[in-house]
C-alpha cells in the first residue's frame, strides 16, 4: 500500500506548516503529494510552490476542476510542472458540481461525461505533439469558429516540447458512469468517499470501463487512490465525534438539496434516511444537530479510526478491496511519521 499526502484547498487563510509536512512526507516515503481547489485557492500554485522542495514524490492535484481551465490551458500547466519536477507530475481531474461550475466559473454543467472525454482527448493531443491540436467539439471546439468569432483561429502545436508525451491522468469520480469512464480513459481513480464494504459495487463499475474497446488499462495496472481519514487512537468515540461535522457538511451541505454527488455516495452505502435528515437539518442552519445525526457506522465506512492493531487490519482490508494508495491528511510532522509506520 502506497501513501499520498492530501494538502487539500485553503480555508480563510493560507496554511503555515505545509512546507514542513511535505518535507517530512518526502523523507518517510510517501508516494505522492496532492493539492485541491474549490472556489478559493487554486491547486497548481501550491503544488509547484511546495513541490519544489521534493525530489522523489509525485505531484498531483486531487482534483483540479475542468471548468476552471480550458483543456489547452490545463495541458500547458501540466506539461510545465512535469518538466520542472523531472517527470513526477500526475493530473487529477474532476467536473465538480453545477453550483460551482455555473455559479463560480460561469460555465454550463450538463453532459459532464462527454465534456470529460473531450477535455482529456485535447489534453493528450497537446502532450503527444504529433500534429496541431484539433477538436470538432461540441464542448471545446478548436479552433473556435462561427458567430461572434473572427474566423482567424488556427490549429496550433505547443511551443514547448513536453518532457513526457503521456502524463498520467486520474479522475475524481463518484457515480457509476463516471467511475466506468475513469477505468476506460484514465490511468487511475480518485474516490473521495470510499468504503471497502461496497467494493463489489465499485468493481462492477470499474470492470465495465476496463471491458470497453480501447481501454487504457486492466485492473492490474490501474491505480485507485482513495482519500481517507486515518487516526490511531485509544479514544475512538471522541475522534469519531470530531469527524461528524465535516461529514455533515459534505452529506448535507454541499451542492444543492437535490443535486449533491457526495450525498449520493452515502445513499448507495445504505444511508438514505440519514442523508435526508442531515440534509434537512443542515440546510435549516441546524448544523450541530445535523452532525449528531451521523451514526458511527457511517464514519466507519469511509474512515479508519482505532487503536494500532485495528488501523493496520483495516488498511489491509482496503488494500484487499483494490485500493493501491491511501490518500491521507495530516496536521503535524509527527502524524505523518506515525502514518508512514503503518504500511
């Protein structure tokens, strides 16, 4: 089992200790450093800033949002960081949700699967640099023509020759169609809420993608980098209580009441009634009550909390279910060292 360090996106202010965390993660053998973005800090700037202190770890966003950049702009950032890191970049992509895509980026959300497929095709054309980049659209036509344009756009190849013609791409995906798409056209999957208990369901979605004509990978070469909170503690109930407000936010407060992809994940786990109640309370500004509705079982399904023996046993269970990397957060150097000792 490999370990990834998830630095996430920033809150109201920049974090003060991430350089130290990255340095220690590099020292103790973490495989990858991840950053994220929502509607505040971006993913690429801190990835490059703190990544400059590394010489071994892979560097990847988990995830950058498709609507934040055109496909060619994304490809440019990726090939640049791949050069600067000596070929250690991986690209984590996700569509986000309609509230962010249309409310923050001013882009249309519908047809996320088709947009993702077209986006990745353009990115790979840029990196391959075999011919001028071209796309018939309909989502990202290159060159852009028609009403409102000058008609002077032309197909271009990147000036800079990419270090690698095929940088690994991983998809942040939660629903069955998107997970199958990841298995078909990507090099890995970045689940944010993963549960070994329902691995059979995930495997069916993945196998559908692996079986499609032209799929890039088989299960043996495909990466599954699952985000999870991992805490070694003798006071399991107290730590689980601390996690519940965060889960209540994602289950009940993200997206819109009828369109919350994180909530859909927990519905598939069997928590539909809990999701409905948490959503009702959270959106009535009763957030403390919403957190109290979260049962310990729900926490257990996507986090690992317990004494040393229990945590080690659960990591083995996640690995047996198909996970190749545990993507974990940490607040201190000591916590990173403790996590490294678990695998």
